[in-house]
């Protein structure tokens, strides 16, 4: 084994892969196998793929022995007990990673036990998750894919399921064999293949099957690598087994994200390309956090597997507790502070760390709490590494017309700084790219120049690492990960489907309406905010939606705690984090780009599926990741999308206490982005203060369960307005009456005065159509949600019929 520890990371990643094969052949006798244990199948897996591992320069027998001999407690099978330092390193990492397991438990035939969602073990607000499990193979889908992580009430898992997963893994391995892979690239490709194949199968079927085999393997690899490096790559067995503060848990965080992303003054100054630059700036923040993490790991010889959690501008690293690691963190802090200050200081990088023992993995929730305390203290001292901030701030005769923070490249009106000019170029490329490449030297332009690494929107020659924007698990020579960071930008091609126009007809219409900011680009051109507003039904407004997952802090801090037992193992918490990231990074974007995938799950008929298939791709994902999102689009389309997304989230988590809170705002397309952000933040806060699990829209925080009924009432009102059964004056009269007698802080008796006044007003509706009058009599029931939330559905209906 080499001192760099990559061999140990590989052995840790492989150590339980035999479980896949043993379940696929459960109850059978394989000729040539010494026994039917998963450890025997792990050793066999390594030897059968000898060419792949030897081609990467690995000692085949050493790898097979290290990966398979990881069970200290198997007294009756000494051939699988660790003997060498390498095997002990993997065995200890396996033990630290699997603290969720208990003796005994459910039992059952391993091939028939499904993986349960990580939410099933959460206890929040006195509620626990519902039952059900995942289907690793379903209707032509094998392994992880959009729409896969929705639990089924009665999943049918069997040996045949595992056989199909084995076939997919072997297919990936054959493709790897045609590439010339070094250790790091082999490790990355195996991790990708395991993510695809093992994300929906349980690591343990005898106790708590709520941690996937993939999550357990990747965490074991990370722990083994860090432990090996702590001991300098040459430990004795005694040194390994002697516990001490050998690990560092590091948290990195970029403060000021919203202020940085949404501080675009171009909407006020008339600088074009706002939509593209806003998405590019959001991408820059995500990539900055990822680059900071990747840079620290590369500096210490670790791989991205040691980024054990991360999303939303925050990451968690597992490092060895060495002087070298301390130096790397200090250097990273200073380098990123200088980078941030050179760009105006709107982003504030923070790093905090905590030393801990191997035994502390047993209460990983407490470790997270302690490191969050260190982060809170670090945030009290921003930019402390630099003696003076003045050295990083440049003066300019003219500030950038877009951000207002950095100096413009030229001293003339409308000139941009270098960063904002690049944002415009990046925004134009986003719809055409599906990868991100990290480079140490030259990178394809335009690129983000971060400390130590340049990041471009293509892999390019010489890339050290790459991100894939979709769930593509095919092997490639460059080490890569699946990271859907590029989001979605609506383009002219999407508008053509909605308008039913040719490109020439659409361009002429947009020009006549004064919506174009640029003439070139064809069907790939990104739609402007003005175009998105004009594509709304009724009133030509832009809709803005901000959603946040409720109680996530509580979930990670105390959700796994029980009386007399703590379920907060590192694998379980990492699984929860990764599963949430799948929803907000993958499921949200898939619902935008390919809503038909969810038609059956959400119960759409063919007409509804077609309408949403045309409308949802018009939604612009400013940001979606971690546990929150910010979307823009035609206002009526975005409201429909919000209701569908909330239903999907409930189906995804299967937990009553895991809800969404958010705000929805209608805005003119020229409203400055900072003001739009302020309104949305205030709306989201109002939803949370009203009790969470609500959407704040049209002045009210409404529980999600009420919104489908209110949407139906809005559509009825829209139709009645269009067909003359109700006048706009009548609808505004209801609204004024509600605000005067119900929206004010009055006593109950005074409020009830609305009933005779409303009954009198409704006589006009009866004169026009008695059937409509009978429907609106529900408004006289002051306990009916139709009256309680009248401002929502009345304004919704009025805007649907309002012309420009």
C-alpha cells in the first residue's frame, strides 16, 4: 500500500460490494467460492476484475485481502479478520461509519428487504416518518435516476432485482476497462457506478435498513483515507487501534450569498443580460464553495469522497488531525478572504473545525452541533486573517454598472467590471453546457478564477476534476462527480412551443412588444424577464418563488435522538443530507425540464400533462440546491409548479413534519433584483411565522392543503369573469369588503357585518346567473376557507383575466 492512502480509500469503497453479489445469488452455491459470505464475494469481485485494478498500479492480492478482511468480530471466520495495518484501517473505518447498526433487528431474507428512506427514522414535532421502501429497479429504470427516490408502500425487492443491478454494475466495469485509469480516476468512476447501483439498496438488512450501501461505502472510504494519512501512511496495528483525536470535522460556509447574488444594479441602470448574469452569479457562489472544498482536499491528498456533506454554499470535510491539515485550512482561509475582498467583500468565507476521536462517530449529531458552534464564533470575526482590508480594495473612477462594487474595465457609461462581463458570457453558455471542469493552469474561456483553481463550463483538456450536470454515471478518464449545479434557463425554443409560432414570427412579436434585449441567438437565446412576464396568462407579470425546507436544523440536530439511544450515526446523517440534495438539485430541475415524468405520480390527465409540459420549461431556476430554491417565471405557471412541487416533496419525504415554507411575489419585469429578493424574503418569513407548511401569496400565508381548492376557485372566477357571469367590479367589491371588515383587527360581532353586505352584493350575480350565485353563497360561511382566504383566490382569478 502506498503512503498517499488512495489504496486504502479504494479498499474502503469496495469492502462491502460483495453484499450486492451475495444477495443476487442468495441460497445458491457458486462453484469456486469458499463460502457465501459477502466478504468472500468482495474478494472475488477484486480478483475477477484484476486487469482494472492492476492497470491502475494496485497490488491485486493486497487489495482483495484489505477489502475483505474487515470483520474483527468474526471469531468463527478468522480468514475475514483483519491482520495487517491496512486491513485494520478499513475495519475501523467500517465500524466508525456503521454506528447505526444493532444486533438483531428486523431480519428477513436480505434480497427481499428494501431500503427505507432516511426520513423514516426522523422524529420531529412528535411525528415519525411513514413506512415503505425504495424500488431499485422499476419499469425499465435500474438504480438511481430522476423519480427513483420515492418510497413505495409495498416495494417488491428480490434476487432478480439484485441480478439486474449486478448486470448494470458489470456493464459499467467493462466500460472502465477500456479506459486507462489511474488510482484517483478509478476511485471516482467506481464511486459513480456505486452511486447509480447501490443508492437504493440497504447496507444492512438485519437491523435498520435506512442507510444505503452507497452511503456506507463512500463514508468508510473517507474515514479510512483520513485515518491512514493521520498516521503518516505507515502505522502499526497498535497505533491504529489506540483511539485519540485523529480526525478533524471541518465546516466551510460562504456568508452573504443572497446579498451577493441579488445585488445586480443593472436592472436599474439598463444594462442588458440580467437573466443570464443572475444565473451565472448563482452558479459562481455554488462553484466557489465546491472549489474551496476541493482545493483543501487536493492540498492534503484526499479525494472528494472526504467531502462528506455539502450543498447551498456550505460543505463538511473529514480530514486527518495533522499539522499539515491545520496549515492547509489557514492558507485556504487567507486565500479565499483575499479573493472575496478583491471582489468587494460581498461574500464572506468562513472555515471552522473540530478535532475528535473515532469513538465520537457514535454521536455524530453532537459533533455537528459542536462544529456549528465553532462556525458561529468564526462568523463573529470576518476577514480576521488579513491585517488590513484596504490592501485588497481597489479604487476606480467609475464603478461597474452591473454590481456597483468593483471597478469598471473602462471609464465610460455602462461599462462592466471583469467579473460581471464574464458573468454575461457564462450566462450565455449555460444552456449549451452539461459539465464543469476544474483546472490548475489553463482553462477554456470564460472561466471563474478561484484561489488555486480555474473553473470552466466544459471539461476541456487537462481538467483535474469535473462535475456532471445530470445523473450521468458512465465512466470517463477524468475524475468526476454528479453535481447538478447548472440549473435551467428558459430559451426561445421553449417559448415557441407555448406560442405556437415559428422563430421568425416569435422574433417579430417580441420586437413589436419591446421585449428584446438582443437580436441574435436563435432558439437557444435565453428569454428575458420581459418575455417571461409576457408569456404569463392574463396580467403580464413575472412570478418569483422562494421555498425553504422546514425544520431541517432540528432534523440534523435532534431528529435522530431517542431516549436511551442515539440514531445520529455519520452514515445516517450523510444519507439524509445527500437525499435532500437529490430532491432540491435533481427532482426540482427534472420537474421543470421533463414534467411528464411525474404525470402518473401526480395524477395528471393527458391535457394537464401537455399544458405543464409546455409551461414548466419556462421556469428559470436562479438557485435550487441544499434545502431551498429561488425560481422565476410566468406567474401563473410558477404558481401551478409550486403546488406540484409541494406535493412531490410530501411524497418524497413521507413525513408529516417535513414541510415547505415559502413566498410568492408578482412583479413587473423591470423591478430591481435586490428589491425582488427583499420582498420574497419577507414573504417567506411571514409563511414561517404563521406556522410553517405555508405559502405566502397575495397578502396571506395559506396552508398548502388549502391551495388546490383556492386554485380551483380562482379558475372558476376567471371563467365567470370571461363569460360575463361575474363582473370585475363585483369581484373587487368582495375584496374591499373582506379587507374592511375581516382583514382588520375587529371583534367578532363587528366582523359578522360582512354577511348582509355581501348577500346584498351577490344579488347582482344572481341577476346574471343563478347557478353562479349559488356557488358564491359559500362566502357567507365565515369558517369556510373560501371566505377566510378570499384575497388569494379573488386576486388570482382577476390576474388570470387581466390584460396588459
